[in-house]
C-alpha cells in the first residue's frame, strides 16, 4: 500500500477557457464577473504554490478552498470552476498531508470528475493531470481511493489531449519512475523539458521544466 503523499500535486495546471458542454446560460455581465473571479482565484493559487514559503501555504490554500467552494456553488455547471476547485483542493491536501488530507483529496477527485462530465476534454487535459496525481498518491483501499491503473489511464488521457504539455509529461514521468519504469520515465521527463509553456501558466510550467531537468539527472 502506498503511503499518503501529495508531493506531486503542487504545480499541475490549467488554461482559462470557456467551459465546453456547460448547460448554464450567462448574461454578458454575469459572464464577465464569473471569468474575473476565476482569473483572480487562479492567479492567487499560482502565487501561493510557486512563491509563498512552505509555512504560509497551508493557511492561504485553506482560504482559497473556501472561495473556490463558494464559486462552485454559484456556478455548479461550469467545468472551469470545478476544475479549479479540484486543483485547489488537491494542493491543500498536499500541504496538509497525512490521513487528515484524505477527505480533501476525495473532494478534489469528485470536483474534477464532475468537471469532466461537463467537459470531456477536462479543460484541455488539466483535470486528467490532477486526477492522475490524486489516484497515484492517495493510499489504496480500504483507507483511500488510490489506484495505479486508474492513475495511468488519467495520464494517458491527458497526453491524448495535450501531448506536448510540460505538466502532464512531468507528472507522468514521476509516476513511471515510482512504478520502476525508468526508460519511459526518462522519455516523458525529456518531453517535459522540451515542452511548450502555456502563456497563462509561465511560472508553474517553467518550475515543472526545472523539476523535469532534475529528474533526468537522476534517471
């Protein structure tokens, strides 16, 4: 059984786009407010996980979890919002650690899976990346929901959507390394190093590129 660890969940991540398959019709004024709130939430999350010292991240993420929950309650049929809720919950679970983080991790999984029901692309693959990391790092039954086979399926789906993504290739490489498949891990770590950083995710993608370079030196 894997030990509970969310160390690979910190920097997954996303592009702000219109939700695909959403059933909620918004007026132009409401849509602008919705996008602005989500954009602010996303930026503050990225600052938290990439710039704040470790001893400040947990409390800040806890506050962001509350904001994300409020936004998800208001826009429950918007895949974008649910993906971001899942990402923030997953990051908070990582910072909390231990068995106490299992409930938070489960809430993250539920939000991401609901988002995929609304948007089969999972917000350009980002939902699948975070789900893969969750299924990989959570303990298996009876304590948790961790499952290596499901984790790999999530990573593969993300790769189908965004094969040159730095995030998906890095997290998949980390998964493969832990599974003992050094050759495949090396291949995907190299893809992460050579990957394309997203315009809206420069800080997090470049941090993952550096992590991938470090991983290559260990493989």
